[in-house]
C-alpha cells in the first residue's frame, strides 16, 4: 500500500468506475452508481485527504481515501 500521486488518478478513476458498474450489474441501482472522473479523483486528493492505493505488478487493484 502506498500514497497515490496525480499520475495514479486516471487508473483510480477507471477502477472506481468499473467497480461501480459491476455493483450495479450485480445488485441494481444504489448509492454506488456513479462515474468517477480523473478530475474528481484529483479534487479528492486536494481536499486534505490521503488517497492510498494497492498495486499488483504496477496495476492498481485497490484504493482507500482517508479524510
């Protein structure tokens, strides 16, 4: 686990959007149904939050935002 950087934002957005789509397919519409953008991830990083990522072979496989 490591602190995310701005370079990670596109891959974080992609992971969060894919997860949202998967949850919607499995369980229908819910509070998780949204599209995450790179701009949104970067905004979150600037809001006094720490964004952590878990990588496997340089691919981001998990993320955690601490506020």
